[in-house]
């Protein structure tokens, strides 16, 4: 056992390479370090201590880092926090920093551009390589693409450079060992071209903002140091940041495509999980008055089950109108050049990045400011709510995008629930903050009535921040006309009050008045956030009530258009999809109706109307077995479980004689009152009688205790009619049932 080479330690290094006294991994002696593997995200590299000019020894990870790496090998797999705890994302192991150092740090010629005029510099000619340092031939500006720090160089008498990790638009990134804090790994970030005034300003901005930021999903800053350039003697600023040992989302996609056809992307659920993990970090920045400005897959790194936002070089104050604006073509919002960055433009970059992660498309060319259509991209055709979400997130009008990271995350979570439910048919219910549950199930006894269905649909939740929210919570009455009068006498008139007036008018069947009220709400041409009577430009509730009014009035096409607009604004909500399905069914569009009913029911079994609706449209199109399965999936805990089972019996009885017998078996297991059981039994017996073979053969089996013969079925049917006659409410009904019993009884010789 060799002695630990750390000063004042004196412990022994065990076979696993860790000291038995200080607990840290023993430093690797020069000449004994093994060759490092190829790094999956920064290219080929070698560990420190393997090449010329390396330091006499290399620091190990800190106690916490090495501990985390060891625990990762024994942790059981399972869902982590990513994707609201709904998605099982592959764990990315913590990477040993020694494997990430570039063996030959160099900026590729294709990425060498003048920082002043943007022209190509440092390019090869006639077979000769381009210069890494020199002057731009177009504007005379000096350029330099060489690392400013060399392995073994020590900054601030504390940070020992081990090599370059990567390079980017704003600077080289170096790996260093912090000798003052347990030899932990840190990252030093400097400038690619210190003569670029804008780049210097961006670096200083990153320094200021990083000092203020404290969020678990944003890279941490440890220190700021200045160090003299070894060639020019010029003082250069460096940011000392935590080392994030993982893989960027961009490199995950590159690895997938390298191993496949070149068009692979992340699974939609995984991409959504990453976006959901990042949105709170962006929301935090917005809350402290900062904009990130350059979100993209390159700037997100996963380590084990945690995501980190890196590279805050483009961060700026929300009210900053003078600093240089940094971003990336294909992700940057179209209004950046005219009105500048905003919260809306930050959220735009999330939408673009989510699209890039989920499917391949020319996001820097033909679709630089647009998305492919559902006809061209199967992912968008397969997940309609995801398509709608991306459409709103990347809308050209900033006013039509999501208003906050929190709102965006809320709708994206709803979309994720739908995506996951589609994958495995396991419901993923979630409580909506925008809609109530459905008020009552509709269509449980047959085709739905538009007026009754409108009364059963969910309704928008009252905004708790509205000045009249307290009044609305107590202003309840069962009579719609009285509700209209009470609401119009409210002590304060706000958007919420006016929308509740519209709702009451619709329920009172005063559709013309409701639509006039909505027209008046839409009259102001400019939105004033201080006016509580004017809805915001992205307020979807007026469209919801327009759809409801048109539905009650029998204008199904107009209602459908309004509900489509609502779905575009709140794509993660079930209520608008249920309304769309209803409109499609009433318009005799079974394909669309089935698609929307299926999404709602598959995701959340609380929407029982969707189960009955899906069964109806499936049955109408010949999908009898599928309809029975849907009705059978209504849970026993539902108050409509028995009604669903009765509907399943009727649906199954519509097949051949074998199906009728199976329906009778299902009926025997139901707990029904005497009248309902007798009525349903009579339906089955009558259907079986009509389905008997014409050749007079006798099928095997029995139906509700009756033989499957004409005599047996007629006798059973007679008994059912006489039983129903005894239970009849009026003499007229009793006489009619007795006549039916006499008409169906078997013929005899007596």
C-alpha cells in the first residue's frame, strides 16, 4: 500500500484508489494515468498527466462528487424528479472530468469568424491550414483562436489548469483543480477573443448575473479571478464555475443520429421532461428581472437525474435596452431585431428547442421562423396537443404566446400526461387550474342533446386574483335568470363578473344577450392591464363562452370553431377537447369525435362523458368490440359504472347470437333493480329470437335461463312482459305490456 501523496495526510491508498484517511481519490502520478476514453460530447481527449506540459499531479473529484459517483452504481432505477415525476428518463452517469479534457484544443476552421465584421477568417488555402491568430482581411480586426491558458498554469495561487473542455462563441472553457477546497474540479471560462468589446461586455454581464443567481438547475459560480495572459501580459477575467459532469441534450441527439439513420430525435416524453425541468429555472430568472436569451439544447446538461442550465453569457436585464443581444439563429424570436428580448422571446426559445429535440427539421433554413405541418411531421400528427402547444409557444405575435414560464409548464404537463397515456393506455389524471371537472355526465342514455351536454361541460375556474372573486364565491343561485340579475348588481364590474353574466345568460337560454355581452367585451382595441373590465389578448374564456352559446343555439360549426381556438391556447386541458369531440359527433364527424373522446378518456377516467361518447362513435362505425371495451373500462368507483355496464350489454347484444348470449352473461353479474333488469332481459330475448338460425337448428347454451329455441325464448319474453306489467305506473302501460305478452307467447294446440 502506497502512501497518500497529499501534504499532511499520511494515509494509505487502498486498492480502489481512495485514501483510507482523507477519503479522497489519490492524485494520479505523472506517467501512471491511463489513457482517457473518447468523450461523448466534447470529442477525443486525454486525461491530465498523459501529455507534455501537464501538471505534476491531477486533482480528483471532491468527496461529494466521488460519493455521488459511487452511489450511482448501486442506486435502484426508477422515476426521478424529471418530467413532474411522470417520466423515467435514462440516467446520465457523472463523468470523470479527466476523460473530458481535449487532447488538441482547436477551433475548427469552419467556425472561425471575425468578431468585428462576421467575415470568415483563419481559413486554409491551397492545402495549407488556416492561421489561428492574425488580422481580418476585411476589416483589419485582430483575431485569436488559441487557448489563453496552458495545462499546469495556476490562477490566483489556487486554480491549476488541466486543459480545455470545450470552446464556444464567447470563450474557451477550461478544467481546473481548486487546491483550496478539497481539490475539487472547477471550470474556468474566459474569452475566445479578448479584443472583442461586445464579447468582453457579455463576459462581464455573465459575471454580474451569475453572482446574483442561485437555483438548483442553473450552474453555480464559485469565484472571479484575473490572470495575466502569458503572451501579451494583458489581464484577462475568468469566471470560476462548478464542473457539471454530464452530457448536453444536443450531444444526446447527435449520439442517437450517429448510431442510426441520422434523423433520430429524443422521445417526445423525454424532450418534454427536459423542458419542464428547465422552465422553473427560466421562471426564476424572470422573477429576479433577468432574461436568459439563448436557450437551446447545447446549453442544457444532464448529470444523473439532474438538469443544469449553463452558459449565462447572453443573460441581460429585462429593462436593458442598450447591451448587445446574443442568441442563436433558429431559436431566436423574430421580433428580437425590432422590439428586443422579453419573457415572451425567452419562452419562444423553449418552444423552438423542444421542437428541435423532438423531431428533425430544417430549423435554421426553411423553417427558421415556422414549424412543419402535421402532414409533413408524423410526431405532430400523432400528438395533436403537442402540435398546438408548439404553435402557441412559437407564435409570431409575442402577445399570443404563453404569458409566463409557470403557465407554459402547466400546459406542457397536461400535454405530457396525454403523451404518456397514449404510450401505455394508463390514465394520467391531473387537477386542472383552468377548468372545473365536468359538471354532469352527458350522453349516458343514448345520443347527447346539445343543450343538456352544454350544461354538463366543465366551466372555466374563477380567477382568484380578480377583484370580484370573493363576491362571485358567494353569489350562487340555482335559477339562471336570478343569477343574471344578481351579477349585474355586483359591487364591482370586472372581466370575471361579465363572463359569469354570459354564462348565466347561456344557461337561461338567452343566447342573443350572451353574445351581445361578449361583443361588448371584445370592443376595446387596446388592452389596458389596469382595466379589470377588459380581457387580455390571450384570454381564451370569451371564446369558450362563444362556443357554449353557439352549441346551445344549435350552431355546431360555429361552436366547433370557437372551441378549436380555445384548444390552441390551452392545449393541455381536457375540457376543450371534450367540447370539440361533442361538436364533431353532433356534426356527424365520427373520426374527429373518436380522436378527441379517446384522448380525454385515455388520459383521465374522471371524464365519463368521453367514455360514453367514444363508445357511441365506435359503435356507429362498426367497432362493437372496441366500444364494449371502452364501456367496460369505466371504473367501479364511478357513479356511472352500472350505466356503462348496461350500455356495454346493449352494445354487445347488437352482434350475432353468440354475442347476445355473452351479453346475457354480463347482465347476470349486474346489480339492477327489478324493472331495469326485466326490461334489459326482454331486449336480449327479443334480439336472440330475431337471430335464431333459419334452418331450425338449436344452438347450445342458455340465455337468462331460457333455452335458445323459439319456444324457450318466447316463454321467457312473455314472463318479462308480464313482470313489467305488474310494475307499470299507469293502467295504460299495464294493458300495453299484457298485450305484448299475449302476442309473443308460444303457440299451443289449446
